[in-house]
C-alpha cells in the first residue's frame, strides 16, 4: 500500500554564522539606503549595514534585499518572526532580522533555483505573481538609481 509520509522539515535554519562585517560607515550606499528606510519609517533602517554586508558577501545588487523586504513587509513593519522577506509564504521563522537577511541573501546567491539567473529571472522565481518584479525594481530605483 502506498501513502504519503510527512516528515517535518525546518522552514529556515534558526541562525547562520555571522560573517565579520567590513567598515561600512563611509560606504556611499549606506546614506541612500538609510534615508529610504527612514523616510518610510521602516524598522529595517537599523539593519542597513547588514543588508550591504550580505549583498557584498554574496555578490548581489545591494538594493535587492532591502527592496524585497520593503515589498514583503514594508521594511519590517509587518511580517512575523523576523521574516522581513515573506519567505516560505511568510511562514519561515528567524531568530533575528539579521539571520533572515543572511538566509535569504545566501539562498538568492547559492540555491539552485536562483543561482546564475538574471534579476528578472530571480524575481520571477521568488514571486511569479502579477507585477511583482516591477514593484521590486521600482523600489530598487527609489533607493538609488545607481547599482
């Protein structure tokens, strides 16, 4: 007889090891990122350096992760369990917002379904519904027109 076996799978690792951060206080990207989040009164402004460090670590456009967090949780205003990104349909739980940033950054750079794809392909995989990619790219432009 055949049946379905359900094995619980963790939605996200509880934490990923933190990588040492470079000095970002003088990084020209920090000011526009913080200004964007602060204008919108987003809690994610507190993690601007983390967004930059993770983007650099995984060779992602520095505006991508902040834009995803803005579209998914208004930069941390909504969402639960530190899930700034709506990961796993909003069900993933993270110990900290920084753990969420690292987890999603790592997946967008390394997971087979995202690796070596263009921005449009990554966004279509992340959320293929309607104008999602256009929304994220619009937020990226609001943060900074400069990649």
